[in-house]
C-alpha cells in the first residue's frame, strides 16, 4: 500500500497529521457511516496572470481566494442539488484537502486522470493545475468509471527539473526535500543545504508542473474567486524585500498564503536573500 510505504519512509516530514486516522483514510464507511460512493470533482485554477519577472514567486494555486472556501461552497451546492433532484435520502460529507481523504487516489478511481511521475493528478484536457474535492455519501452509483491509463510514458522532465531532488523516484515526493513543504508546512528553519536551490520560490513550488508537457495547453481558469489581486501582481523585488505584517495582511487576506503568517513568509523571503 503506497501511503503506508510513504509514511514508513518518513516522507511526510513534519506533517504528523498524515499518519493519523490511517484506517479512516483508506476505508469509506469508517470515514462516513453508511457511505457507498465517492463523487470526485476537479476545479481548474490555472491563472492567466503572472507575477513581475524576477520577483520571489508564489505558486499559482495561492494566487486567489483560498480554494478550501470556494470548493466547499460549490460542493455544498452540488450536494443540495442531488438531494433535491435525485435522491432525497442523501446523507454524506464533502471534502477537499482534508487529511483523512486521499484526494488523488479517489480522482483516479473516478476516471478523472492519472497520477504523474511528479505525483500530481493529471487530466488529459485540463492538465494538473486543478484542485480535487469529493462528496462521500450513501448515493448508490452503479457504473464504475472508466480508468485513465498512465500517459507519462518515458518522460522524466519533472524528476530532472526538481531543484532539490524531492522526487526521489517516479511518483514519490519526499516532503523533507520539497520546496512546497519547506516553505509552507514546515514550522522550523529551512535547512541551509537548500541555499541557492529554491529558484526564487517563497510559497509552494510549481516547477514539476511547469515542465510537464500535459500543462503546455493549460486553459486559464474562469473562476472569479481565483483572480489575483492587482497589488499582488504588481509587486516589485523591493516591495517583497520590505514586506511587513500590515502589508502582508492587506495582500493575502483569505488566500492560501495566510497559512504561513507573515513570520513564515518573511523567513522564506529572507532565505532567498540572506547569505
Ligand atoms: C500532504 C500533501 C502535500 C505534501 C506531500 C506531497 C505528496 N506528493 O504527497 C506537500 C506539502 C509536499 C504537498 C505539496 C503540493 N501539493 Co499537496 N497535498 C497533500 C495532501 C494533504 C495529502 C497527499 C498525500 O496523501 N500524500 C501521501 C501520498 C502517499 O499520497 P498520494 O500522493 O496522494 O498517493 C495516493 C494515490 O494517489 C495513489 N498513488 C500515488 N502514486 C501512484 C502511482 C500509481 C502508478 C498509482 C496507480 C497510484 C498512485 O496511492 C496513494 C494512496 O496510497 C493532499 C490533499 C489530500 N487530502 O489528498 C494535497 C494535494 C495532493 N496537494 C495539492 C497541491 C496543489 C500541491 C502542490 C502543487 C502545491 C504547490 N504548488 O506547492 C504541491 C505539489 C508537490 C508534488 N509534486 O506533489 C493538490 C494536488 C492536485 C493535483 N492535481 O494532484 C491536493 C490533492 C490538494 C487538493 N485537494 O487539491 N502536498
Ligand atoms: S514542488 Fe518543486 S520541490 Fe516539490 S517535487 Fe515539485 S519541483 Fe520538486
Ligand atoms: S513531466 Fe513527464 S513524467 Fe512528469 S508528470 Fe509530466 S508527463 Fe509525467
């Protein structure tokens, strides 16, 4: 079982919550009593806007409003629709990025794509800049979704491009080495062995997705919630270097960047420039 192997190898780094509720994570009814199906959904977040060239970089998923709010609102609407129009006895729960549910594994089972060697779910039409959410419920769905075959082929671009060697083997991320973990989830100092390897990323990292041929034709999202603030896009190198707590709050309110608080983002900016 891949999750167990990942945890046993210590690849969850400081994310202790990943080892909790292991039973719930793998079984449906343990998580939601009476559940018999999973409806898995994707939401494209690829922005058409870009930051100024040469400034510290924020990963694309964090440009706009925090996706947890947006996806949950949409899933609540879908849940209400199914209850009203299809199955009044509907009982279940909605999820997105919640530790006890393996979002990507369910998306694969639902036929929405395959897991690429960079470990992201890739959809043939939308690429991998998509969020994943689910409704886990007592709705009986007869058809098993048709599975999408792995279309990575002999490509290894993501593994070759990762500047910290976090893709230790195809399909496996060691969070201890992943810029995304080190800049977001990590509460301590960033180990000095990574100096000069962050390629200007200060919140998350998109490198292993940027190089993926399946993202070449990524279609910009039309979701208004994900539209980045103008003041954020306009930030110059100087603006980033002097970012204080007040400005941080103005710029990143209700975006995923709030997660690191000013202190964490400041640590990440300083890590790029301090020698
Ligand atoms: C912990 C976590 C992280 C950690 C660890 C990443 C990792 N690869 O596991 C860190 C902090 C590093 C991280 C980074 C990122 N994350 Co994250 N993260 C999660 C979280 C909370 C759990 C992932 C997990 O369970 N990992 C443990 C491993 C073992 O599980 P897994 O990779 O999902 O693998 C399962 C299946 O996919 C399957 N499987 C895996 N590989 C293969 C291969 C084959 C061939 C097959 C058949 C099956 C298979 O088996 C596993 C189950 O046992 C999920 C949300 C969730 N609840 O699922 C988001 C999630 C995976 N993250 C997401 C995002 C957007 C990111 C970033 C892109 C953000 C960024 N730009 O910085 C990066 C991408 C880094 C990368 N290359 O993966 C999205 C991914 C969307 C997508 N299209 O795949 C998710 C799904 C959140 C969401 N709901 O949208 N993340
Ligand atoms: S997100 Fe960045 S650091 Fe993490 S595996 Fe991908 S390229 Fe490597
Ligand atoms: S870069 Fe290549 S190997 Fe990596 S996920 Fe994309 S297609 Fe697969």
